[in-house]
């Protein structure tokens, strides 16, 4: 069996960034920029006031000096007059600086007795409170480089230079399906509540994880434990323009685990099956009609753990991310735990600071262990038990920091 890191590298080697498209700025959140963006303007486009107050010449500023106010310039308007000796302009934050001025005295350091006069009570701001043209962005400079993820701040930068349709990588389309005679969607709620069927929680967790990863989900439904049903559902991926097919269940060694067989009957190529890990050993990877396929285990926790380790990085690579894998951080285990076979274990845990504790029972069917977790603790295969205080690596599930190589 492959190690998780070997499997992650193999899977990722079959994915490349998708085609580049232009998106309206309001639809580009979390996309990855596909080209350098140079500024066509300076930002700010002119010297402007950083305060509400009075624009003056620093040579005229002293305590208790009185100046003539020749004009008022609110934000959004341009001054009509230059400032000469002994003069000031009433100015507001963001308004362009009048010609001849080199300081803005904040209004709380002044008295305005009226009749077009102002008295400077404190000269501490001589030469200050000015935002210079181009101090944020200079015309022609690269403000964002290709490969930059577009978060709120990056979208704001693009908007500030009127770049309204960035070139980004297309969002991946991920088709997914479950399999099994015992599972149903929530449309059959009475049977679930009566205990005759099991809710397909994987349908909802996968849909959410795909969306959160930045891809577009396509639910192919639930195939029954027959080859005919599996063929029918798998056709939806190859015919529907999916960039990735994800299945759950049907890749283990049970009598009804038929997904691998059907994939091969349909001309698919199986490149990998089973990984030395727990939970989640029965993971498969291959190609079907030119579409990459990742087969995940059916147990809810196993599905979520293996999605995080193998599917999410593939989605990020298709999005254009150079760093597809979440990083790990060292933590100290607060409790002792005894593990099973010599496999790499991923324990659901709560990490606070640099300390970690388990969420509770770690069975692969205990979905609440994932609902409570904010991290996966990685226990090496040669560590059959963990003593309290042992340092382990933790994969933080909401960590925005990513790395190029699988750290697990």
C-alpha cells in the first residue's frame, strides 16, 4: 500500500490548472489570478488630505498665528485657488491638496472665529497629514502577480485601479455520487426516521466541502448496489463535463463494493487502490473517459478525512494554486491513546494554542467527531500508542496557510 504522501503526490500529478477566463470583479472572490496586473494610474491619483482641517504652508505655521481662509474643499471636489503667504484652505479628508500647501493642520488644533479667518493653536502637524500621489500604487507597477488568490483585499486593490474583469482560472466542476442500497437522501425522511434507511450524510458533506474548496458540485445521486445502476450514474460524470469525479463507498473488499469493477468495465484505468492509513484506507484513483476519478470510503468520517487529504489539493491545483496542501503545526497531545494496526492514523482533535485533545470516540462512523474537530492529529505508523505530552503534527482544518508538498 502507498503512504498518504505518496498517494497525494500521485493524484496531484494528474491535475493542472484549468483554462483561464475573465470574471466580473464581484464574481472573482477566491479565484486565482492568471496574469500579472499592472496599475494604469497612480494611487492616490493626487496629493490629498489625510485629515479634516486646514491646508497651509508650513512656513506660515506657528502657535496662535491667524491665517486667511480663502476656500473650502470637500472630498470629491478640486481646489480652485492656490495658497499664498498667510493663507489657508478649509479641507476635508481625501480632498486634493491646494497648490502651494505642504501641510494639513487638523481641525481640533485650530479655532475658527469666522469672517474667513482661522487661528492655529498647535503647530505639531507642520509638514504632516498629507497622502502623496502614488504612495500606495505607482502607475505601471505590478499590483498583483499571477497566482495570487483573490480575497477581499485583493478585490479592493483591483477595484481601486478600475480593473473590473480579472483573468482567473476557471472553477473546477466536481461530480460526486454515493452508492449503497441502504442510503437515501432527505426526500425519504420518513424512512430515515423509521429506521429502515440511513440518511446519505455524505451527499451533503461532500457538496459543502466541494463548495468550500472553491469548486462547483454536481450531485449524480445515489447508485444502488448493482452494476447497472453504477454504470448509469457514472455516465453522468463523463457526459456532463466534469473535471473530477468523486465517488463514496464501493471501493473496499465487500461483496457489494462494485465501483472498481464497473470503472474497469467502462474502460477506466485504475492507477491506485488502498492507502496505509486509518481512517480511509480504501481510497482509489484512476481515469474514466478522460476524467480523473477519486474513490473515497463510505464511512462519513473516512469520507471527510480523505477528501481533505486527496480531493481538496486536486481542486486547488485545478484552480491554479501553487501551494495545494494545508500545512501542519506541532502540538502537544493532552491525553494518552492506544491505536490499532501499524498504519498512519488521523485523529479528530481540538487544537487550542499548541495543545491538542481528542474530540471523543474515533470510530470512522462517528460523524460528530468531525463536527467537533478543528484539526487532524497525525500519528506515524511506527507509533502504536501516544503518551500524554507527546508532540505530534496537526493539520488545522481552517488554516489558510498552504505548502507545496503533502506534510502528512
